[in-house]
């Protein structure tokens, strides 16, 4: 059986090495997708974003679902957060052939429901595939701002359609927002990778997480036992 001094030595050694590795994790030692170096947390955060992006693409399915609404007339009013947001929302709609009237923070639209959703989904597809330049060229506005305005417009539209008991349309609008516009905005400039192609790094990172957690735990365990504190199961 190890003596108290030996247990303390093990504990100090494990904790010292644990914090040494922790310092290294927070240092810019890892390659960045944009060049240069980043810390370990940013590296792994981007890595898991790349993996999740590969399984978060639903835009093609949404395009199929909204096709049945082509030619269906609709009208709605959207309360935007500011007059500038309303003006930009009006510009997005009219650029895509959807008539829109802007009155301060209120945007009133009417037209082809299917065509409107299809335009939004195609913009989301461009954004999802990191082609923000095409959106900027289309609307003469920053691509992130354009997609954020689409998201805000859809949010306000869903509220209005639900309020007027147009539940089917509200559901389709929400799906367009959550399964297309939102992930396209969140994953912009992230390169999608398949889990199969990155299996080695994925297993290594998960194994490191488990080992690193146990590393700290055993360090404390040995330190406490060396100090005469018994830990019971």
C-alpha cells in the first residue's frame, strides 16, 4: 500500500500535469481554417461545427415541401424591430417580386406564398454553401444582415399568421426559418465535413475528454487520500 507521501506525490504530479496541459489548450497552438493559429477550444469548436454542418442540411427537402404552395396567394403584416429593419425587409421582398409596403416598422406583403418561401430558401442555400458574395450582389447589403433580416421577417410573419389562425402557413414559415434560414446563418463560413472522413480525430478528441476528466479526478483522489481523507463510494 502506498504511503501518504507517495499518494500526495501522485496527486501533485497529476494535478500539475493537468494544469500544464490546460494552459497549453488555451494557447494559440492549433491550426486555424482561416490561417494562423487558434487555441484548443476554438479548434475543437470549429471541428465539431464542421461535423454537425454536414448533417444539418434540410434546404432541399424544404424546397420540395413549399413547391405545393406555388401560386397560392397570401397577405400578412410584420412588425420589425426598427424602421431600418423594415426598410431592408421591404427591399428583400420586392427584389424577389413580392409586393411590400413599408410604414415605419410595419411591413405588409402580399403575393405568391410559394414563390416567397422559395426565394428565401434559395438565399439560405447560397449562405449555407458559403456563397455570401451572391447575396451581397443581389441585395447590395452585407450577406449576414440580409439573412438576419429574413429571419426576423419570418419570425414576425409566423406570429401574424398564427394570430390570424392561418396555422398551416405559419407552420411552413416556421420550418423555413428553423430548418433553412437559421442554420444557414449559423453555419456561414464553416466547411462541412463528414463524420466518416474525420473519425480518427473525432474518437481521439472524445477519448481525450474522458481521460482528461479522469486525470483531474484521480489527482484529487490521491491528494485527499494522502491527507488522510477517505473517499467512499
